[in-house]
């Protein structure tokens, strides 16, 4: 079973460096182009199913892909991005200027596994729900290639689990908007086939 883990296209909040977490914002014009480029890239791939986070930015990206396949979308709340507590909706620049939050932001950047935003989801819990969701998806189909349109945090959590990386190492690799990361999912462990593939990206 090959899982194509796809990060949604850029949103207006991504462009503003505004933290989204489980809040939503629409795809930017560039994000729409990324979604269409993903659809073109995956058009010749024989997909078994298309799963998506139920957040709008992922769902709209998945819709573009499914227009080439006609499989219908299977939305799951457990594929959502990590919840970022009271920082959701705030820009990085705003947090840097906020005396009450700046120190916490620095610690979070240094080690997000030990230091999280107030009220945020733990990375351990994100990884547990992401891996469980992907395991259920793989078990439901047995073989083939499945597209999973989700978020950067979910992709990092899955890759970290597959490689046996400590949670604090996830900042050492990138997962860009509109990227494809491929895992070969097996009961005794998973193999990373591709990481952060953006060769199809319609960069300005």
C-alpha cells in the first residue's frame, strides 16, 4: 500500500505567516494553482481512493485532484492539522512583538515537543491520531495507491513515525504547500519513498 501524503495548497494565512492550526482560510490564488498542478501531476496515477482532512484548505485541494479521477472524497477530522491553542489566527510577527508570548514562541521554535502554545495539542497526540488514521486507511484497502490530502504537521508526524525520529527532530525537514510525500505502508513498519516532492509546483 502506497500512501501519497499531500499538503494542501498555500492559503491566504500561509502567505501572511499567520498560524492556522485547526482554523481555516481559503486557498490563495497561488494555492489554487498549486492544487491544479497537483491534479495534473497525479492525473496518470491509478488511485484507489482519495482521503482528505475536513478543513477547507485540504478539501479544496483534494477536489481539484478528484476532478481527474472521479473517486469521491472521504473526509476525516483526524487528518486535521495540529491544534495551536490561543495562537491560532495570530501572525508570527505579532507573537514576536507580544511580550507575554515572545519567550514562549522562542521555546516552541527550539523544541515544539517540549514547549507548545497555550492550549495547544501535544505533538505526541497529533502523531498518535495521524498514524492511527493512516493505519485505518491502509487496512481498509489492502493494496494500491491512496492519496491523502492533509497538513504539514500530519505529514511530518507520519514521516517521523516511519523513520523512528524523536518528535523534536521534525523541524529538521520541510513539508511545503502542494508537496507530495510517499510512504509504503506495511504492518511491520513503513518505508519513506519520497519527501516533499514539489517538482510540479507552478512557482511565480
